[in-house]
C-alpha cells in the first residue's frame, strides 16, 4: 500500500510498476498505439506502391528509405502544416470532432484482437460482438461529418456510404455467425484456439467469400467505392476536409482496413497459428498484410459497380448465401465430419 | 495495485450522462444534435448493462440502437425537408410539454409505488456475475422457448409488413 502523502521513492516505484505492467506495454507498444500507428503509416505507402506496380508505374521513390518508404512521413508533415479550412456555415464542432472519433473508433476494437496467445489487451468474452458494435458506429459518424461539411458532394457521399455500410453489415454479421458456431464462442481468443488443427476457411469457405466481399463494401474499397466516386462526387464524404482533418480521416480509414484484415485473419485464417520458427505475432501480422493486399489489389483492377447492382448483390445474393451457409454449418457440425479436427 | 472506483460514483455518472443526453435529445434546436444526443443516451444505457455484468447485452445495445436506430433517425432527418422539420418542432413546443410533464410525473409515481411495494425483495435476486455468454442460449431454448418463438413471429411479421408497405408504394 502507498501511504499518503507518498514518499518520493514510493512514487518512483509506482511509476516503474505502471510502466512495466503487462497492460501498459500492450496498450502503448504492441498491439497498441505505436504498432498501430506504424502499420497505418506503412499501409498508406504500401497501397500506393502496389497500385503503382499494377499500373506499370514506380510509385513513391524520392522521399528516402528503400522504395521511398518515408513518403508517408513527408505527407504527414505537409498535411499538419497546411491550413485546416472549415467551409462556410459548416458545423464547426462536429466538423473538427468527428475525424478524431473515427480514429478512436477504428483503434478501440484492437483491444480484443489476439495477436498472439499472450498478446491481447482485453480477453473479452464478447470480443466479436464488441468489434461489430464499434464498426457499426462508423456509418452514422460518416453521415454526420458529411452533413457538418455543409456541401453537396460530401452529403451525397455520406448518404451513399450510410446505405452501403448498413446494407453490408448484415451479410457480414451472418457470415461470421457460422464461424461462431464452429468455435462455439464469441471470444476471439477462443475462436483462434479452436483453429489449431484446421483453419475455418476450409469448413466455412462460403462464409469467407461473403465476409470478404462484405468488408470490401464496408471499407468502401473498389469495386464498392461509390461513396467516394471521384468522377461524380469529387472525393465523396471527405471532399471538404483539408490538412490535419484529412490526415485524421485517412488514419481512421487505414486503421479500419487493418482492423477488418485482422478480423479476417482471426475468423478464417487461423489467427496466430503457424510453424513455430517465427513468433506468433509475426505470423498474425504477415497473414493480415496478405489479406490487406488482396483488399487493395482490386482498386487497380476492377471498375466501379452501379448503385442498384451494389444493393441487389448485398440484399439478395450475399445475405442468402450467408444464411444458407449457416444451415450448412449446422449440417456439418451434426454430421460429425468435423470431429476429426476437434470441432 | 488496482484503482478501485466506488460503484455508486459509476452509477451516478452513467445516470447523469444518460439523463442529460436524453433531455438534450428532446430540447436540441438542430434535429441532428437531437439524434446525436439520443445516441449518447443509448451508449449510457449500454454502460448500465456493462455495470450490471451483462456485456453481451451492452454490445448489442450499441450495435442495434446506436448503430441502427440512430442511423434510421438520421436517415429520416436527412430526407425530411427543412421547413417541414421546423414546423414539427414548433408544433411540439406549443402545448405538448405539459402532457410530457404529466406523463413523467405519472411514471415517477408508479415507479415509486412499485418500489415501495416490492422494494425490499429486489436486492435478494441471485448474483449472476461472470456467467459466460454461452450460457445464454441454453436458457433461452429451455426455459423461455415460448417468448422466443413469439419474438421470432413478431420479427417476421414486421418484415412482412415492411415488404407489403414497400410493394404498396408502387
């Protein structure tokens, strides 16, 4: 116990105890703030490089580091020193506050993502529902930000973003349901542990396809990037953002990309499991980056779908496939085929 | 070395956030601020569920109420023309306040009455802390199958109703 008023050496002991505690290390270094920031910085460079290679360009090159890897730093410095322009008659508190909330909402779910057997901040019993609850707050934030911009293009982009994300949330949840049934738990650590013998991509392949397409729509990635369709809406719902606000929104979006990729890794690709010569978190990050690559590549390959195609695919195809897969999973579990893998 | 927060303090803060946000939701001049306040109020209620050791319910509260109901309200606000919305606000301010006050008073009196009647027996409910989520399903399927089926029927009826309404529009 620490007395009151505490002696100086007691205060030092307390600070050292806090700094070396498991929770502190996990929140600040890995898998918390510093790791997330570094990965987001890396992903912005990585996406530009991948897209450049697809289009037979070179991409960032001159900013320093191998392959211009320091380009995001240069971009960051540029954006921070730019003036933040708030549009005429815009709602200032919302316009400046929502981007911060977007980063926050994208970062908080990482508390329950297991990067390794011991590398998880909060071993929450309802981890998967927590992640879905947090991501379900994105569309309303985006619409409020678009409304606060007081401009036509952001507003139209915000409305599109809202109906797109709300429509694709449902197939996403339903397709994750079969994984929950296979693992018998909503805890992401337990879900990963259940995949020690077989990754869930094998017994729940249809779910994987549906989930992957749904997160592409959730992330507003091509071919589903209607909310930021450049030829129609300038840049969609963040048209009016500039300087540091733009940087915050981009950080939020890339963090969400990383979040969704890691969710695919946890649910379908066996999480931290891999051959023992590499540490578990490294396997996790490698798998996640592979998933992120497959989310990025379509941006350089496919054209954009129409609004009606998007909505029809979401409600009439993906949802039905996901529901059918739930029944298929029940059959698989009841037939006992999966018993050899301990499911 | 663990920071211990008195439970009463948590309750008071949660109650204050929920109530103030709920009042703001009704009093906001700008409709969108009302919707945001409603969302904050729902998050406060989710906090109560966490406080009551029901994290699953809390997460669903956020996902369904903040993630879907508030979105629905936002959609409605965006699609209603500005003048109509202002007219609605004006009408609400004219005389319905007294009715609201009456209803709130009635609710307070009835809650106080119920509390006075059955109050002492309430804290004796068995503690349910640290139950895993997976124990929820068996309880629903074995102890409350009839309410579950009725709920399912209600939801399908609502779905069919929505379909019929959508067809009528054509």
